[in-house]
C-alpha cells in the first residue's frame, strides 16, 4: 500500500506526542495517553463490527487530545471516514494511498461527557449566585407546580394502582394524552402523532437516527445532545451562526438530512413559526427542541402549526419554567409527514405512569405562566441595563424569555462575574455566556450586591 518511510513522513506531519501502533488483532497494552495512534496494514473491508470495536477501544485508551491515523487497503475514503466517525471520531483529513486510503481523525467526547447535563455538576468555588438557572419561578405561577402536584395527589392520581399500571395498550401515552395536549395548544393533536417519553433528553436520543448518518445542520449554540449522538452513528454536523442567516438559505447551502433548532435559540430569540413551517418542507427532518418554549405561551409553540408542516417533530418538557426536571417527562408532536418514521424510532413505555399523570395534570391546568411572564417583563429590563452599566455587552433576546446573553469571546466577562461570585451558563462552544434573570427580591438584591457599583 505504501512504504514505511512514506507512512512515517505522513505521521510526522499530522501526529504529535508519543506514537503507538495498533493492529487488527487488538489494541497495544501501552495505549494509555498516546499522542498518536497508527492503525496500518488492516485487511480489506469486512468484519466492520470488529473494526469499530477496535477503534472504540483505541479512543477510550488514547489521550483525549490525541490523533488517530488509519491506513487501509481496498476501501474508498468515504467508507473509511464513515467507519471511523461511527467509532466516535471527528475526521479531519482523508487522501488516497496506493490501493487504499489514509485518514486523520481526533477522538470526540463520548456520552455522558459529550452531553449537556455533564457540565452542570462541575463546581466553581466562591459562587454565591448561580445564574445558570432560576430557582425562583414558582411563586409567579398560578397555579404553582406544587399546587398542581398536591391537587393530583389528593385526587388519587398517585395511588398504589398507578405504580402497578403497565399501559401496553397505550405505550406512548398518546391515547390518554391527545385530548389534554389538544386543549392546551388549542389545536387538534391526534394520538398517532403524539409520543410521551422520559424527558426531552431521551426523546433526542431516539430522534438522532432521523439524520440517517447524513448531515445535521444546527446553530452554533444549540443543545449538543442530538448532534453528539448523531455523529456517533455516522453523521456529520454543519454549524450555522447565531443569529443565523435565513433558514432556507442555510438549507440550500448545506442540504442537511436533519435540521435541529432550539426554540427559542441560545440568544433568546425565537424563530418565526412560518419560517419553521417553510424549513420543514425543505428538509427530510426538522427537530424543534422547545424545552424553553413554555415561557412563550402555548400560542408560541410550533405544535400549533405542526398539522400543516412538512417533516417536523416538536419536543416539549417540564424542566424549564415548571421546574419538574426530576419528573422525567416530555413529549413529541410529529407532523403528518414524519409521524410514521418517528413512531419507528421512539422507545415505547419510557414514561412512568406517575410521571404521565403529573404531566397531563400540569397541561390540564392550562397556561400557568401568565404571571411569570409579567414578572419577567418587569425585572428583565433593569437587569439588562445594570449589566450594560457594568461594561458587559448584552443581547437581551425576547421580552418573555428569562435570560440574556453576554458576548464573551475571550472569557474575560465570565471571569469578571465569577470573581464577584456570579456564575453564568457557558455553552460547549466558547464565545457566549448566558445569565438567567433573577426574579425574586432576594436574588435581585444579591445580584446588585455582588456586581457592585
């Protein structure tokens, strides 16, 4: 295929650190911390599962910042790149080499480290006000989640029979959920297009296969779970800027197999519903993650336009605003064009009976966030002004969304806030910092105390 000198020169150009060679018989015992791992002299295509296992073993053993170099006979570059991506690598370079192909890749973080939830457990000493989230929303809701829960408990929704009920006749909660979801959004949502699961995180994992191993298009600061999972199933990710160019222009440029949008986006700006509908007709699949959309009210949801959309699935949960993250409840609403494919991918019986009853009870209470939206509109403008007065570059976003974004290209503004005991949400991609608006008098006073004059 190539001479040892030729391969050695290639490794010298693309690799770094200690070089270890691993062959098809299994990984070498000294891979731990290797800077460069070279897989050469592999057999022709075949035994793909064994090759993926080997590459996965290498990724877990080598340095997280290392380089993988693969040389294989009788395989086209696209096929080898797909094999390596499925094993958890980002492919940086491929080129022909004699009768085969040579490839350079770097290991990707693996779940759960690759998922959004992992970073939430990282401690930061000296923090007195954590503005990654809000713990003071419930008092502005009517009824509050606690009141809804208490009413359900007093009505017997959480009795012993609920724990024993195994709804094989309604595995997605669709039949019982459709009337309640329809009333909440003021639109008919048929049971065959509704799927309840164990939170939005679980739904995203199932829906990653909508990419079909192709191209995922997503904004720079979108929730990372679905792209991370899709890449490990052979997909590639194209990132658009935020605020992005018009969606149809981005779609025409990248021709994605799956478009993923957070609604509203990281900056707090929602996409217009007619833009979402147009995009759904232009892609094989569009996933709109509405985890944070409850703040916009039922009328701001893409569920209200799903019946006339093309290839759309909308996800909703009960963590944001409702503060019921521990309930592990979420649901998906698919458009008619995508419902059959979504049903194939969804894992049935993933929401517990107790969680389903609680979720339906909350939706049956209607739009409980009217008071919360009024409070956000009252306290967000002075919060935004105070940050600007402190020299921070603020993107306020939509008036009903309880966070602002700080431009922080070099990380200095995040460090300034941290030095004063305030922590914001730092996404996996650097350059932005998100601060949740303090709502209660206690948190507002603490914010002004810490930020200082």
